[in-house]
């Protein structure tokens, strides 16, 4: 229904308050890429933390899941370093 209303307004040259929200040229990808890039840079430059064996981002202890979580690409490791979720394909080296 909304598509029909938008198309009708476009053909008739009328403005529609929802046109920008449903425009095919809208993009949420670029802002999300910026956020992900900033988070990855921050985690790569954080010293003194456990490192993810995937690409080396800092790991954060998750007290609710009792796991080490990587904010860069989502790998997770158990309390003893065993890999729980990819993309890391090796266990965490516990020192
Ligand atoms: S650096 Fe940790 S999952 Fe990629």
C-alpha cells in the first residue's frame, strides 16, 4: 500500500514524508562501516588485553556468558580459551 502511495505521489509530482525512508538510494551501510572500523581500530590499539587469534583484536570478558568475546568479528572463547564461535578457528592461548 505504501509503495502504491509513494509511486502515485512520485508520478503526480507530490512530496511524500516517507519517500526518503524508502528510497532505493538510502544507505545505512556507510555509517555502520564507520562504526565497525572505529571499533576495530580501538580494539587493535588497546594494549594489555587478551588477543583474538583471528586478527588480533582485544578480547573482552563477558561475565554473563562466561566467555571471551571479540568485538571485531564476533569470535567467542570459553573460560579456558576453547573457541566457541567463528571466525577464529583456533583456541585462545591462555597465559
Ligand atoms: S579479530 Fe577477533 S574475530 Fe576477527
